[in-house]
C-alpha cells in the first residue's frame, strides 16, 4: 500500500498488492476523524475511537467532510455506505465501512490495551473471529498489571537515557529487568 499525506489530510491512496497492509499506530491529535451511521455499529465505532483518545466528529447526511483524515461508516445500508465511501475517496479521506472490506481503505484490528501497551491483531478482514480469539489469548497472557510494568520500564529507560546509556546497552538493561522480574516466562 502507498499512502501519501499532505499535512494532516491524505491526498492519494492506492493498494499495489492484494493482502498487503501497513500496520500503524496513529496519534489521535494528528488526524481529524469523522463518523457517520446508526445503531449498535455506530456505538461500537464511537467507543473504539473514544478509547483511543479520539474526539470524533459526528456527521449527518448533509455534513461536509472537508478537513477529515479518516471516516468511519457504520450501521448504514449498502447503498448509503458505498456513497459515503465514494464521497470520502473523492475528498482524499481514508474510509472504513464496518463489515464491508471491499469499501475499506483501512481495517481496524482486534485491539488490547494495557495503558500505553497496545497489541493489535489483524487478518485483513478474512477472519475477524480469529483476530478476536488471538486478542483474547493475549488478554490472558498480558493482564492489567502490564500497565504498571510498562510505567516501570519507561522510568528505567528515562533514567538510562539521562545517564547517557543508549542502543544495545539500554536494551540489555531493560531486558535484564524483565528477566529479573520474571515478567516474560
């Protein structure tokens, strides 16, 4: 996939090969995100966005989409969803239409958050059930205690950097703490 950004707004997107995806973690302060839809599907998307720190712009059928970076479409019929996808692409806005991979410029993976520790699993829309199952497996292995563990690792990293320790030596110290605590057995 090739994605060219102009400022905060995508200017061109195309896929060069079926099955290729670029997993990224997006800073919600750098993108204006819109949502349009109805029902439970819309509520799921809103919950996902809010959990990620996004303040989504709720659109109505007459809303302009200029200035958006991403658009989520959920809970609309096939024709309305296709129209919004077409409108978004014409405006250079990346679009995700829930449960319609053919209309999506990007997919939403199964996500597990433990504070700033984020895991994502994607099957490129081929088996959301598998992605969900793998996320559940990660939930068992990485419980809520990982939020505090990451804080401890982040504090160690900051101290080491302040002491001028970088690269492999820094990684060795972090690995040493992980091993000492028995966090990854």
